[in-house]
C-alpha cells in the first residue's frame, strides 16, 4: 500500500481571543489548505505541508485551542478527484483575481505612464501574490499562464524597455548566441514552446534550455519569456515576436506562427480563428499529459516544427534543414 495522500488538520477554537478564528483561517488559506467540512482542512501529503500544518496546530494550541494533524488515504466520504477539484477551484479563483488586477493595473499605468510610486508598490504586491499562489497551486489549476502573462504585459507598461536592435544582435550573433544556456519559467506554455523552437531552429542550434521561477543571477544564461527581460513581452508583442524582430527573422510562415502565438498568449479574442484554437487545444493537451518540464518543452517544440513545415509547404516553400 502506498503512503497516505492527504494531511488533515482538525481543530476546535475557543471563544476567546475573538480574532483567533480569523487568524487561523488566514494562516490556513496562506498555505493553500482547503476546508472540506466544518473545522477540517486538507493539504496534499508532503514534508512542506506537514511542517505548515504542524506550525498552525502549535499556534492554535498555544492560544488555548485544540488541534490535531494526521495523514489519511481518503477524506471523509469524498473521492480523491473531488478533493483535487476543490484545490483546483480555489487556485483558479486566485489566478482569475490576479489576471483581473493585473489588467486593471495595466490600464492605470497606460493612463499615467510616469513612475508612480503607488503603482510600483501595487505591481510589486501583485508579483509577490503571484509567487505565493504558485507555491500553493498543487494541481496546476487553469489560469496560471494567463495571470502570469497579464502581469508580464502590465510590467511592460511600467517603463519602456529597449528591444535589442536587429543590427547589434546580428553583428554579434555568431559569438554571442551560440551554445548558450537559455532559461525560462517552468511549465512552458504556447509562447515558451514556440520561442524555444525558434531559438533552437534559427538562433542557437546548440541551445540548452533550463527552467527557473525567478531570473537567475548568472550572466552565462540568456533569459526569455520571464518578467522584465529583453527577450520577453514588449507591449502587445509576445516573446516569439520579440525574438523574430531582434534576430531579423522575416518569413511568412514565421509571421503566421507569431500571430497564432500572440493570439493565444495575450488572449486576443479578435484573432482567435479555428487555426489558433486548434493549436491552443494541442498545447493545452500537452500540458495536461506531460508532467516533466523538459519533456513538455521538447514535445511543444516538435509541435511548432510540424506547424512550420506545414505552413512552408502550403506556401510552396521547402523548410530549411
């Protein structure tokens, strides 16, 4: 028999102090615990969850309450998929809230593009909140990439960022972008898949791809599709299009892929035709089916290689090998 899947915190709170109930609820919410019945919270079984719940249990007991943490194979009469769905719905709501707040912040920044300290503080708070939600998104709820993209677009309105000039990059491309380590965020989506394919296909044949939640303090890596980097979003331009412009890649098949990627990544409903919708479904299916990030990226790159070849053949051209 495998190890128990869930950790449960069962507690009873005294009437005083009156703020203990709110404090306990906030602490449980912060670690991503889900209420499954009155006074019973659940988290997936792992070392971090055990530490979080034991810490909260200690706080409750210290305030005169009662609490116990135990592992379980099942949660009351709920099926596992019902418990998972409760986590997914909670995080989906968090991601949707972040997307809405990022869009509102972007609109305010566009109306007032100066360096407003209040807006800067709000943007920093949103990024911190996104990092917190990501840590407790145990089952990869829908909406994560949308929220992070919305934050990235909001960041691009904060202060103008200079896209590397085509001539400057082309002049040093041979020595500067060969056999490099390219780093991007985990769980690649449509823009990261397409951008990695573009990098490997046209920019750096020996590219090595790595993943990091935050921008590494390492001059040896080339970041892409991360917050505040040169090879990222610039206004309404997705990372794939930034790379195309930066490296002087001008070809109808690539333009066509770029429009699809921008439509899906920036949620441009006006451009969502059947072609883009199909690519979006394929990318979404890959993200659900493949758990290992490196394998997910490789399969996504293969998808865009096939798309490129199809577009070239349709246009009467022959893809370069």
